[in-house]
């Protein structure tokens, strides 16, 4: 795969943070999966009236990956034997993709594809996580 030059950088990027918000029907289970099973540290938590709860977890560095249909099909072939991904898939870099995948399954995720080495030298697995979010867990090998 070839790379193109990045867009010119500005002195101060207008977007400072990426947050993905999961509207969880089972808040406690979702929190346990992402915080405890995947090990994302809790940054903040707030409670409000009417039982409102929100917890903000640290996911490390965030990027937004935009892929055209051909790229998505190629990733689906490599990562999940051609099983199509959902419109939105969240990828988490982990230190050990095999153990993180096993822990995710033990924590309630459904395995879509076992960890496998990709042409871009990462070990990727695909899972359907609680609350309808599709995940890729990846370990950089190079």
C-alpha cells in the first residue's frame, strides 16, 4: 500500500479530541467490558438526575480512519475472511492481540475472526462487542 503526503498542518488543529459515545442499554455491562476487560482507564464519571450516568475512558491516541469501499473490502478479506464490517468499526491497538481477544470474548464479545497477521504487519482480530459496536483489536508487529 502506498502513502500520500499528509495534509499541510496548521498551527493549532481545530479538533482537539475524538470521543465515541456509546448509548448503552446495559450501562454496567458496557462499562465493565471497556474499562475492566479491555483495561481502558477511567478519566471521569458523572451522575445526573433521573439516573443519568456517564463514564469517560482513556483510549490512548485517537485517529479517524476514512476508507473507500475498495479499501474496506480489502480489509474485510484480510481481517475477517471477507465478512463485511459494519459502517462503523472501532480499532484498538493492544500489546497482545491474542490475549486481548480471548479476554474480550470472555468478557462478552462475540468473535468474528481470530487474530491473524496482515500484509501491513499487524496482528488483527475482529469482534462484535456489547452494545452493537464492532471492534478490531490489533497488535503492531513491526
